[in-house]
């Protein structure tokens, strides 16, 4: 997708161009009409003038990279400023405030890494901290109260997910090994990693004393993007953001119910790890890109492929241990629905020539049913659509989903409901790159990050666009 194509659709909508004239090949007009119209008619502006929104919406910054003080603990000493690379995020309400647990997708070249803070450190060999999580306390009016370090000594904390008991699952989107040398862009020094990376961590929206900076090794080691707990509290679902990535299910040993402190509850070989094989008309799909608009709203069965003998990927990448599982180059965010019946996840852009049988597209939104063990394509952004590259995802209080766009500038927060299709909730006029970490809290406020800049709190009449 190009900026000029976005401009074309925005101009077409403003001029009243009919949907049929804009894209005659649409299989389901609702998927096109709302997207085209969304390119224009966003008159409300954020307080900083950088974000456009529908009428009645408001947005303001609650944190900017390199600006606000970062504390060692709730009420602790200052150890830095708001770290770089804002990514996945969860919101947890407390009396009078909302606490955000925010990922920082920092590598060794991060402008402002997460500092190493005792009680939160996984790998002390990470130079000047690198990635991790911050806990951000926000008032109901959207003012930053304080923020502190919740996890440090990790790398590329990308997306994640929430647990039913109110903690955050932070995923490392990398597989660096112990013994690797990395050079910090902050001090120019070389550091040697002391531990393997590529794990999921549980982070609590609480002070440092309640943090458990240990990896959940039972779920395996991979290029993780998102993670969610199943409604039965004895399963987990994980997405992998890399070429040949898979959609995984982990099932607990018989009689085990997951609880706070997952990493202390499980051994590294506990449970069964499997990967999804999507089946259409009796034929297993090699690539999710074989789905097309013709598959919209059709539930396809899933077979779960056994594998993962080398779960810690000491000799073989995890994704190569599940022959026959359906692959994709970028399986992105995942989030459980409000009813405990299933979960939503995103598949980013399929490129031309990516797979012999895959059809190039600009992204797909999927739904997995726990009971039926089926996947359903809910939204399809064909080549030439206004939106592209869906990434992080969250479920709204009204049942519709919000998707963070990580594609061609200008990027959007996209509202999707099965009734209305896709429409824009927010458009980054400053073209600062991807949106990330959408989540709801604080009396139905939407929080989200511009990865390269800041965290916003957005309020307004969202129900109209987000009712299922």
C-alpha cells in the first residue's frame, strides 16, 4: 500500500464516489464501504493536534518517550524517564486509577532502554536494561500519577495479553541466546547475555515486591508476539511473529488450573504444546494466506499438530518442530473475547510470492472458537484496501474489536464489528509509524501507543462503531 492510494480513497469518499465505483470487485460491500468512508470525515483532533478522530472524540498524551520520570517502584526513587519503543499494553482498574502494564520493544539500540531494577531483572547481562515493562498509573481524568519498572532485563517485549486474574503476559519477540554479545547504543559498551531469550513473562500491575521476573518455560521458546489464557484456565494460546510462524496451543497437565505466578507453577516440560493446522474442505492449508474473501464468516476446523520435542529450541527453532501446521510470516496480536467463548487474532500482510498458493492481501482478522475448535475469517483487507497490516488487537466492552495498524503511513486505530466492518477510530496525522497496545480501562477509555512517541488516552462515543 502507498500513501498516494490512501489519499485517493480519502478524496474519493469526500467527493461522494460510490463504493461500486471505487472497488467493484468487493465480495462483501460492508468491508469496503466503511473502510473507504473512514479515510475522510475525522474532524476531531487530539490536544497535540497529531491525531484525527470522529466527531465527539478527545485524546491527550499521558506519557512521552524520554520525558516523564520513571521510578524504581511505586513511590520509589527516580531511575530514568519513559522508555522507548512503546508496544503491547493491558489496562487494570483500581480505586480511582487505571494501571497500564506497557511493553517496551527495546533492543540494544534503544534510545531509552528500560533500566535494570532489583526485583524486576530477568537477565542482568542485558546492556543498560534493553526491554521490559513499565507500570503506568493514570487518573480517571487521564493524568499520569506515577510510573515504575515492572520487568527488566528482557529483549523486544512486543505484544502479549491479559490473564483472567488480572496480570499481563509480556512476550519476547526474539530468540537471542546466552553467551551472545550485544553492544549498547547508550554507552557503546559490549555486554554478554547471561540467559536465553524468547519467552513469555507474567507482569503484575503492582509494586516491585509482587513481580516474578521468571520465564514461563513450559510454553516454549520462540519469536513470541501474543499470549492468552483459555477460558478453562488450563490452556494458553500463543502467536509467533516471524517467517513460518505458527499459532500454538498449550494444554496443562491433567488436574492443573493456572493461577497467578504461572512461571513458579510449571516445570519447563509440563503440559502439551501443539500448533494449529487449518483445514478447508478436508484439505490442510499450508499457509493462512490461502484464505480469501470467499472464506469470510465460514468456520473451518482446526487440527492440533503434536511436536515441540525440543521445546526450549536448543537445536531447532520451535516452529520447525510441527510438520503440517499452517504457517504465516506475521501472526500478530491475540485477545480473548468478553464471553469466554473464543479469541481474536490478527494476520498481517501477505506479500506477493510469499507462498505458491497464498493470495497477497493486506491483512486478516480471525476468530477461534474454544468449543468448536474452528477458525473463522472475520475481516479481509484485500490488496488495494484502505487499511493494511493489522497488528495488536483488543476487545471493546461492546464486543467489537480495536486493531492497531502497523502498515503504510498514516496508520490508524481501526474499529471492527461484524455488522459494520472496518472504520477508523484514530488516524496519526504526524505519520510517526505504528500504533500499538490498544486496551480499554478507566470507565471505557481507550489507551493506545504510538510506538515511536507516546501513550494516548482516547474517549468518545465508541459504542456506535464497536457494537457486535
